[in-house]
C-alpha cells in the first residue's frame, strides 16, 4: 500500500494505491477477472485483443483508455467515456491526463500512468476528498495495463467509480473539481 497526501486550499486529497484485487467494487473484480483471462501467462493482453464491451456494461460510461509512452513519460486519452464527460464537463479524448481537472494534482501523469508503466500490473487507487468537516467524496479507480508487444506497457484501461457525500455524483464532482483549479 502506498499513500500520497495532497493539500489544495482547504481540501485534503488522500490517494491510496492498493493491489488491484483489493477493490471493493464487484464490477472492478469482474473486469480484473476478464483482463486476467485475456492476458493468459503474459504481462497483459494487447489492445487489439480487447473489446470494451467484454467488460461489465455498468463500467463503460466511466472508462478511459490511455495511450502511454514511457520515455519521456506521456499519455493521451484514446477513449473517454460519456459518464466521465458528464462528471468532468468535457470530453478529453485525444488530450493528456494533465488537462483533466483537478490539474493542481496532476490527475494521472504523476500517479496512475507512471505506476502502470513502472509496475506493469493492475492497481487500484482510492482517492478521497476531505475537508475540515470530513469526507466529501472519493474516486475508486481500477487501472489495468495493455501491451502490444508482450514486454512494454503502451496502453491502459481505467475503470472509474465515484461516490459522494450527497446527491448527484456528477454535479458534486463537477463542483468539487471546478474549485480545485
């Protein structure tokens, strides 16, 4: 387990990286099972072997596929789900994770993308948003690697799940992220 704490104004952000198997989301566990079937004894399946519709349909609205380059570290969203567009207020297909709010914490480049390239295995990220009153919400993310050559990771699929302390998750996170940049 690896915990990273950030502070943005009055907001505390606690990012906890855990083994993928520790996700509390049942659909994440099913996605991981499918990913494992597709990879067999390799580090990861190739992008050409994966259809997003192979995964639980309930996850597809909040899924992102990222093209990754290790040196220099860069990433671009190949696919950005409609649920993510609703939550973040913009379609980030073709854009870098550093363009996605909250830019102040480097959404993906400093955490998930670099980690998936380095470790070459799935991981689970719980990112909690807290203020002086306590829990506001969290993003629970399962990220799995893809490897077109069987050696290097060059894509990833991220399955996002959002929880908030009240009301409509999309509206809540839109307001939360807008306040961070």
